[in-house]
């Protein structure tokens, strides 16, 4: 008789449209708690990707669950975002802006990172009335038609042409490429730590010159911290490592403690451009800033703000790096805090390691544009003991994969 697990896999493939064809990665989830998941056959997995940096404070964090339950007793969705005062939205916006530096003091709440990126592009165009968009090779900023226009991979992006016109793709961390930013450029979109390329850290001098070049040309600098934000790198936001501030900040994923939410943040002056005579002149979202998501996001932010939390993230990242240094097949490690990638000699080895990890109950993930690397981004709440347990599984998986390839 076919097991329930196999039956669900069949039904999943029959009825659910899939974003990828990774059969080995399908887990029929029964429950999740902290850094662990269990499938419906009782197999236990340790989650070293945190749902692609969504569950920064762990699965079903008690503080997040309590905030959700409390808000559910009050109200759910009551009106299109921005029309009614909803306390969870206001509390989150105020708390977040108090943590942000400089002129980043007004927030537009949405449902996802893609929506945030679309809003940032629109805001830039309202600001300078230009059409040019600059982004960097091997970058990913979302899957909506606007965000896809800035995708850092020409062959993939061109499959969906025509997208937004005027896009220019530059080389990441290459100083000379910045001179191609000009007075036709509306905005420059950059990741401070480039996830799809293998958690590549921005060079400090390059990032500072990028800021200068945008100021010189009047282009708006947009930082994509959709994955790296909310403590992932050991700072609340990765740009704080560099002392470089954007004009617009895009956030999502780890913001919501497991709930869907996104936002872009800018100055009050810039955000006023969204207020036009027509109610849809700037940006709109029916479910943006959903009360449940905002309550969860505030609870998540309060956890990350706890004393020593971020310094512990850095220490935990160093602990993982120490384990990785003991694996001969790991050629380099990139990233900051718990936003890491282990790089291997070739794609075949990395793919085999990922398969063996899943078989052993260790969830890691591949990188969009660097298939020789595997992402290691566990929940920020992971303990030292859980790190050691997980990395023991990872080491064994690497050894098995290497032996299978001779």
C-alpha cells in the first residue's frame, strides 16, 4: 500500500504549481518548532535555511505566537492599507523607525519583498522622473514584473521581455563599473551581501563609492535587505556594517517571524511623493500591513533588539565557520553572521552534498546563481548545541558525497 507521504507527494505534484523541480527537496511537513521540522512519517530535520531567512526567530517562536493570538482576539483585516488607523501597523512602524538611522523614518507596509521592490522603483521614478534602473550581476530582487526587471541574470530576465525598459546590469564590487551610473539612472538597486552569488560581501570602498556616485548623479540608492535584514548578519541591517545609508531600504522575509510581510522605508520627503490627487497615484496594497503580520513582526523585532542578541548571532556564525574549516572539501566561506555560504569545487559535489544532507535530516539550500555553494542560514535563535548537532550531520553528508564521487 502506498504510504501517506508518497501519496501526498503525488497529489502535491498533481495539483500544486511548483517554482522548481527539486523532488529530493520535498518534505511533507507535519510540524515545526524552533530549529526543527518533522515530516508526516516522523523524520526529524534541523532547519539550516530558516525558510530562506524567514524564520529568523525560529519556527513558532512563543513570543510571536502570543502576539498572533492576542491580535486575533481584536481584529483581522479591516480596511485597505493606509485608510484606517490600525494599532499593530502603527506600533511596528514607530518601533522600526526608532531603530533606523538618518532619514529612513517613514515606512510603507506590504506583503512581500517583491512588492517592496516595486514600490521602491516607483518611488524613485516619482522622485527624479527618470527611467533607468541599475542592478548587479547575480542579484535577485523578486519575481514580480517590476522586480524581475532588475534581475541580475540576462538569460532568465530576457525570457519575460518586455519588462521595464532602461535596465543596465553592472559588475558587483567592480569600482570602474560605477561610472556607468549616469543622469538617466533613476535608481541603483544593490544587496549589501549578495545572496544569489554566494553570500558575497560588498567591498567597503566600493559600497562607499556607490553611495557617492548616486549622490553625484541624482540616482536613488536602494538597498535590498529582504534576506539580510532583521539581525541576520549580526547587525539589525547589513548596511550598518559599512556606515553607508541608502535612500530607500527594502525589507521582508525575517521581518515577520514567519508571517508574510514586506516594506520599503525612505525619508518623509520622499514618501510624500506617494500622496497624489488620485488615491492610486503612488502605491497601494489591499492586504499590506495585515494586523497579524504586523503583530508578529513587532514581536520578532523585540526579540532581535534584546541585549546581546546580535553579538550572539556573530558568535554563532563564527562557530559554524569553525566547523566548516574542519571540512577539507569546503574551499571558501562567505557571508556575515548567520548569513553564510560554503563554497565547493564544483556544482556536482554541491548538489550531491545537498541530497545527502536531506537524507540525513539537515536542510540546507542551493544559491540561485552560484551552484557550487550551499547556503547556511539557520534561525538566529539556534543554540550552540544545535549548531554542533547540525554541523555533525553536515560533515557526514559532505564525506558521503565526496566518497560517492570518488
